[in-house]
C-alpha cells in the first residue's frame, strides 16, 4: 500500500479511498416523493417527467429548442433527503450513461427546481477538471411558481466553516471567491491534505445554499446543499461523483455533514472578492 505524502499528489487517496464511514452523518432517505409525478419545464422548453417510487425514479427527457441532448427515458435508483419543509435534495446516477449523475433541488412550495448534472469528461479534455457541473433551472408543471428562482450567490464568501462527516472524518472550508474555495482535512484518512479548488454557489431559499466543488487532483466533484440559517448547527446533504482508483470506473455515493461557522473574513471594500467576478 502506498504511503500518502501530502507533497506528492500521486499518493493522495482516490475517491473510493474515503470509505468506510464517510457517510456516517448522512440523513435517512425519505420516501415523501414516492407515488408522485413531478414534471419539469426549463426556460428553453426542455421537459423532464419524473415518476417516483420508494427507491426508483422513472424519467423521460424531451429536449426543447436548441437542446442538443437526445430524447431518453430510463429508471434509476435514487435517494432523497428532506432539507426543509417541501424542499428536497434528490440524487441519482444514470444507468444508461454512467459518466453522468443528476442532482435535483426540488422546491414544492415555490414550484421550482434547480438541476445539476455532474459529467465525467474524457481524459483528453485539457485545462478543465475531470468532472464538470452543468446548472439549470426549471419550473414544476401544474404549479404557479413563486419567489425568486435559484440563482448564483456570493453569500458564502469570507466564511470559514468546520464540517464533520463522521466520528473519523472532518474538514474545514474557506470560501474565497465566486470561483475558489480552500479545504483542509482535520481528521480522517486525508488528514494533512489541503488544496484550493473550483466551486459554484447557488441560493435556493434564504440561508439555504447549493455548494458544488470540482477537484483538480482527484478526478471527482461534489454537489451539496446546506442550511446555514443556524450557523452553530449547519446541516448539509451531498454526493461525491468521479472515478475510482483505476481511473476507469465511475464512483458515486451520498453523504451528510454537520457544520459550524468558525469565522467570517471582512475585506476592505475595494478588495472585496465578491466584486472581482469569476473570470469565466
């Protein structure tokens, strides 16, 4: 077995090396969506129908104007987590396209959905992280959408948060800008490791944020949703998706964490990172 050397990224643990126990603080799967059909329509007319059973979702994809995605339909295993009243985080890994995983933030109260497609790119895609995220908003058919639709936000910039995933796994996040955040492992098999990676943050309800990150060393990415309204007891639900140690087999697993705000950095107004833009 290779000994991990923090200075040599070739020895860092693969995605599947986090197990066992990384998901110890995961919330239980909810069957609150079982028996429901939730059909989504995107701004370009793309429609996706979802029929939920207890543990499986049957979906049908009908592309709208300018959508290059081919029509498709399939049934996948899914997990759902209740984030807030009438707000759910739904996660599934495509069987017919193993290089794709889907995260849905379903707001039944507002009649809105934020979808995040995680896609493993070919190895020859240079200059980009191996796993990319694609964000899209939609409305739920048969509802009258209310409130703001999910949108990118700079609300987390400057915050330093401690996250506990199990009795063995803990990390610290520092949210630097619209594009970057830094992490370090405080406990667990990656203890001693730290890096700065790409991130995206969206607000879905006041104080509730989707935080997605894309690692450049390990071929993986994550989508999480966290309720920051009580900064002493932040609750998150998430998924990690990428390639296993061989670099060939997609790996997909959900997790959860408890967090607390450690500090908030206050920059001089003219140096505030939120105003620098992403540069994308």
